């Protein structure tokens, strides 16, 4: 299967997962949405990383109160995070 076919075969799953993630009201403004929703979105991303083969996917607490999702692919040689996503839990101006 070539890249185009593989991508096409995964689009339904990708759309469903994206819809599930963006349905979480995780705007980083506690005046609009509870911070727990950002934490729930971070957990969702962490679990998706783990499901995609990232070993030891975890939530790292940042100094501003946000959480970064980090993980390692099992086949990487070094233990450097190869992907991350940051979910902010604090209001910024």
C-alpha cells in the first residue's frame, strides 16, 4: 500500500479522533471554561500518544500551570521527547 492509499484508509479514524478531541471545551481561560477541561484534553492526547506507540507517554507540569504531553517512540535510540503538545491551563493575555 502506498502513502496515498494508507492516508486515505486512515482518514475516517483521523476525523473521528479529531472530532472527539475538539469536542472537549479546553479553552485556556478559566473565566470561560473550567481548567479541568484542559486537563481532560491533555489526558486524551496522552492516551492517543500511548495508543500510537509512544512509550512512557506522560503529562509534564509546566511552570505556568499548563501541561505538556510528552512521550518516546519505542524505536528511538535516545530518550529525547520526539513529539509534544502543550495544553495550557492558565489564562494568558
